[in-house]
């Protein structure tokens, strides 16, 4: 009886979640691109990039008009992460760009600076999206929610 009524401990403190959402909103202000953050406890039996791709498609992020959505995936307890960009943005920045952002984020996560690490990564993704998919006041709309998605 105790286990089914016990409240699940949040992956990150509430203020960290708020800071990450704020970073997503800031990143999307100057671009038609979309950024989502997916947090879960563990990434078992799968490579983080494969899990990120699986999550990306389960969230239907490939349905953006310009195929310019990016998922930041973090398995908090395992300290595994990956970034998966849709074909529109991936063709512009390439694999090395995503790997560089992951390496930078890992430095912060190892110091348990989750909000700072994820937030800075999201802002940098927003800059890349702005470069290749600038905001157009007449045509742009927020195609995906800005909230953090929490997995298992």
C-alpha cells in the first residue's frame, strides 16, 4: 500500500524546471524552430541517441513545417544525454555541432548544474535555429509546447 501512494520525487527542483522552460521560450523568440526538453530517470538497454530519436518521433516533433525541431534528451540519474535535430536543422549544423553541445552540457551535469547546463544548451540551439530559420512575425507560430516532458 505504501508504494502506490508514495509521491514520486521530481527529477529536478522546481526552480530548475522553471529556468529550463524560460530558456526554451527565450531560444524560440528569434526563430521559427522548436526546442523541446525531455527528462527521464534512466536510459536502460539503449544508447541515448537512439532513445532521443524514439522520443522525438513519439512526440511527433517531425511534424513541424520546416522540419526544424530539436529535442534535448537527458536521463538524469544515468547522466546520459543526446540531442536529436530534425532533418531541416541537422542538414545545416551537422553531427559535430550536436556532439559539441552534448560535451558542453555534460561538463555542467557532472557538477549537478542541471538548469544551467540544459538551459545554456537550449539557448545555443536557439542561436543556431535563428541563423538558419529566423523568426518571421507574419508566418511563425509556436508549433510545439514549451514545457518540459517528463518520462519514466
